[in-house]
C-alpha cells in the first residue's frame, strides 16, 4: 500500500565545496523538513550535490526521519538518489537496513518525492516487512 503526504523545507544551509566556470560546482547542504500526511514528523538531511548548471544537479545523501509512518512511531534513515531539473527536485529513497527504531523496526521503506513551489514537496512511501 502506498502512503502519501507532503513535506516543507524549514532550513537549508548550503556550502560550495568546489566550483568551475559555467555554474559547474559541488556543494554540501544541511536541510531540515517537516512532514504531514501519512508520514508525520521531522527530518534532517545531509546532501552532496553536483551541479551541471544553475538549473541542473544530481544529489545523494542521507535523511534521518523522526515521527510516525502510517501510525507507527520511530526513526529511520533513508538514502537518497535525486536530481534537480528546471526548478523541480525529485528523488527516490530507501531505508538503510537496520536503521529503523521503535514500531518501524524490521520495516523496509521506500519512496519518492517531487517538489512543488515554495519549498514544499509531495511524497509517496511504501512499507514492507523485513
């Protein structure tokens, strides 16, 4: 079953690590988010981003979520593989095996998100028992 909702970015701190002409750069971002819907709570992310231009980037990183998914309370760490194109960010993410706690222990979670406007994004997530 798929669970849905949205999240809002509440903090974004980004530092450039390397930079080349034409907007090609590598950066690190520390991000905080608040979730609502079937997944409710807060998360913190650490992302590494490779910009090919100001309008295109690939990113990878880890997100630690604290809250509830379909009413099951706990924490879980997700690994992201995403991209930013023409003002829209999207990512596929999976839970790191052994990272879940509380009622999420033993669950495998996977999902995706696509950003909208004003730092908000819609997500969909699925839960499998390990």
